[in-house]
């Protein structure tokens, strides 16, 4: 069978996973989540990875500040045909049905704009601090409910960094650290307390980036217990990080005029 004739992800397999893992998903700590290995058709995903690695025309958007150092591309027009095919599938009927059964969240809507999602890359020294995600897709006016991350990294070692960390609501401890292995899928509920990130900088011996595909799913409204005003990404300090950054900030402010120190305080 040719790759083009295969499902990107076997729908029957998805339904079996939802049936077998829905209870464990709901009970997972520090917030509902699941980790699924061998998620997609491996040959198809290998073709996606080959496209990403060979692509010269991707308009990577760089995000480089004190919270993150990463690259993202959400323009499907610039991606290869297999990558576009996979993205369309992940936003389609089979995956939405699977996610509703797995998470118990009904009437899910995918985001064809890939707002904040799409291809992500953490290159040498790249990281993303622990955070809770933005909670409203402003163009569609929908509430963000689920994150799905699909990793594209072959033979990834713990020493390479870039692990996905899941933190408790009080930011006292990392409850789970997940290696971004090839064909590993991580799914989790998105709330103001679902703190996660890739705070350990990437450092691979061969210089290759940490690659992933990110998909976000929405509903029209959310439970009252999860309702909050619309907000952007909320970054958090891990224990010990705030003291180091505050010391550095204080040292830098000693040499700046008042107008710049006021601006720094507003950016906190």
C-alpha cells in the first residue's frame, strides 16, 4: 500500500485508545493529560519529517525574549504536501471525535488558522518557560480547551534537553517530564492552571532542532469553574528562577535612566 493510500492516523486505533485511556486521562496529575506513543503511521510521519528537514522556504517566526527562544510556522502554504495533509487530518472529523471521547469535552472545534500552533522548533539554546496558555482564540471567539503536541525527533536523549514539563498549580514541583520522542503524542486540558513548558534549553551534539507539531482545540464557552477573563500566555517562574532574575534585573536597573527602569517594571 502506498503512503498516500494510508490513514495518517488509524481512526479505529484512535477509538480504541479513547476507550482504554479516558479514565486514566481524567485522573492524571497534575492535570488531565495523556501520552500516546506510536500515534501516527510511522512511514507517513517520516515523510513529514523529511519535508520539514528539507524545507528552505518556511517563514519561521522567531520568538526570543526572557520567556522563550523558539521558532514557529503556521503557514500551510509554505509546507510540504505531506505536512499539509497531516495538519488537515488533525483538524478533521476523526481526530475531533477521538478527542471528545478521550477527554469528555464535547462540541470541540479545530483551528484552521493554527493560531499559536503549527510547526515549532527549538534550536540550539532554545527553550519555552513554564506557562499557562492564552485562553481565547480572538478571531474565532472560542475558548481554548485542549493542546495536542506531536513530536518529530528521532533518537532524542534526555541529555539533549527540551523535555515537556508538567507542573502543579502552585508551581512547587514538576509532576511529569516527557521526552519529545518521534511519533509521541501528548494531549492535555488547557486551563489557567495547566502549567507546562520546555524550560531546559536544547543542546544536541549534532545541532539538530527539537521539532513538533502543535494543535489546539476549542469550544464555544467552558465550565463556570474554569471561566476567567481573556488573557495572553501566563508565564511562571520555577522555584529559584525568580530570585535569580530579580537579582539580574536589579543589577541592570542600576545603570539605566528612570524612564527605562519604569518600562522594565511594567513588563514584569
